[in-house]
């Protein structure tokens, strides 16, 4: 008789706990460091002047006590008064930031989107629409993958789509599962596609445009090289996803998400008994489409971000609920709108909690303000010193590797650009690397690792929608991640060799 217990992969909450523990230990080993900062003016992607606070690379200093010894503060176990003790990381992580970003803004964003789509799902318009698509695409289901992957990749490249993928995953993941694939396929063609577009973008206003401005590189420059890069990586993503999806369709049980996908499969089994696409269902889907157009217009022309987009999705959900009540979709009454919102928000509570817990890692390390003494500042400066005296190709590759690692701590593209580009731009000059290559290392390192780091709010939100544990996603994604890193390394070296500027 075999009494051996099967190894159980740790839950995402458990993984983050131990990462926070490791960060806490670092505070006892690494001294506090700080930079001086300055306001710089740069030209954004719209041709307008903007200002941002950035660090001064040569101003770094280790904090010393009255005896001249480096200060290693060491995080306390518990800190009263709203402090950042080890046991405070969950609450402090959840309430950090502002409505404009991680964590509290993203947490609210996730809950509102979950509630809004809970109303939409209450109408069953999405399920009926998916079943209609299945009937119309019978035998051609595989075409869904390249079409959607390309569209989402364009979204990431053109207007920096990231958190928005959470909302679209609520529709796409049930669709691909109904087509015979799995939730992982849905994550690939939504969130992964957006981040490939984000990483290889030639015009993303929230990433490459800001990095170019801060590095004193003409905004929108280097477009031909980046366009070629976008086409290459998008095509590789499509091929990889298509091969994987075909394998899953042949044997659904081979999927790492097969058990968690049962939630979606059962829902479609119920729906398929009485499937009838009506005018009301069509109006709900039209409202969603018009809402998406409104969101894209707002982001591109008016720089809408988390507060506006959350309210836009709430409006879409409200309109869908009203249509559902008028047309009695799924026997809806006025209270069903409230019930749908509560159910949808409840389903995404774990994803929202993970966002706050992950932000706790950075808080334990002292935060990401370069002017405040922190362990993170010391790690940032120490990593920057690795490039001195190395060949240009090696220095550029180390910049790429550094940005990939640093993205674990500061996932925000704009935040990471403000912290690292002022440091890497002058280092690039000393290493014989063009500043355009330094920007390239930033965007590839930032974008690609967004696909796997558990500190990414958008990733954890999408995985929450997919009902997929991060550990299972890591097991699937690591091979593709290594492929992206290898190809990214090749593009970095080629960029150095051709003098990309």
C-alpha cells in the first residue's frame, strides 16, 4: 500500500508570504541607501512637455549612524501606528498607492470590474453569444487564436493595455474553453498578448515613450526596428499558443487547468440545454462593444486610466443589467443587478487580495521612493555598478537582465522607467551602449517578466478570472518565458551591433 502523499504545489498566498519573509531578512543584511532627486522635463508621445521626479545616479549614499557605520534597520515583527512591520504587510500593501495605481487603485479596479461583469454574466448574453460563435465557426475554431492574439498584442503596443485584459479575460476564457481549449489558452491570447505588445511597442505612451523621454531619446524614434520586433514576437506567441491549444483539444485532461476549468465547463453544460440567442442578448453584447470603443477612445485621446476605466466598465455593467431587466433575460429583476454585482466582485476578491499582498514586498524593502532611505535603493544602485568596464554587448544584456529582475519589485512601467532610466542612461554612455538600446533593455525586461512575476496586479487579476493558481501558471509559463528571454537577448545584442539609436 502506497501511503506517500502527492506533492501539492503551494498556493499563491503561501508563495507571496515566503517572498515577503525573504525581503524581511534582506533588511537585516543590506544597508539602507538613498538618492537625491530632481524634476526633469521631457516630451511625451503627444508632443507635449511633461515633468517627472527622477533620481540623480551619482547622488547615491548609504545611510550611516553617528559612528559612521552603515545602517541596517531590519524590519520589526509588528509595527503600530500604520507602520510597515512584517505582520503588517497584507493591510499596508492593500492600502498603499492611490486611486491612480497599485495597490488600492488596482484593488478597487478589480472589484468593480468583477462586479460589472457579474451583472453581464447574469444576463447570460456572453454564454449565448459564445454558443452562437461556436455554431458559426464549426471546424474553424483555431482561427480565433491568431485573430484575438493579434488584436490584444496591438492593444498592448498602441495604448499600453494591461489591467484592461482582466475584463476581456472574463469573456475570452469561457469562449476558448467552450471551443475545446483551456483557461491557459485564454490567458495566453489576452494578457500574454498584451504584454508582448507592451514589451515590443514602438509608441506605448505609458512605457517606451516615457522611457525615451527620460533617457533624452527622441520619442517615437527607432520605430522600424521595434515594429519588426513586434511582428516577430507576436508571430512567435501565436505559433506557440496555437500548437499548445491543438494539443489540449486532443487531450483536455493534459491541461494544468483541467480541474479548475470544470467551473466553466459545468456552466456551459447548463446553458447548452436551452440555447437561444435573442435580441436582448444582442443588445447587451452591443453595449459591451460600444463600451470598449469608448474605453479605447478615452485611453488614446484623453489618457484615461484606472479611475476612468473602472467607471466606464461600471457603466457598461449597469446598462447591460437594465437591458436584462427590460428583456427579462434569464428571468432578471431589478434586484438581480445587485446580486450579479456582488457575486462578480466576490469572485475576484482573492485576486484583489493578492495584489495588496504582493505590494507588501516592496513596502517591507522600504518602498520605491528613491529619496527615502531603503534597502531597495541599495539593491538598485548595486545592480547598476555591474556594467562598468564590460564589453558593450555584455553591458546591454546585463541591463536587460537587470530590468527583468527589478520588475519583480516595481511592476509599473512608468514607475520603473522613473527609477531606472536616469540610472541606466548615463551608465549606457560609459559602457559604449546607445541610450536607445538602454530603453530597449528597459521595455523588454519590463514587459516580458510581467507575464510571470506574482507582483503583477494585472497578471494576478487575470489568473483570478481564470481560477488558476500562480504556481500552475508558473509551471506552464516558464518554458515560454525562457524562450522570450533568449529571443530578447538576441534582439538586444543585434541592436548593439547595428548601433541602434
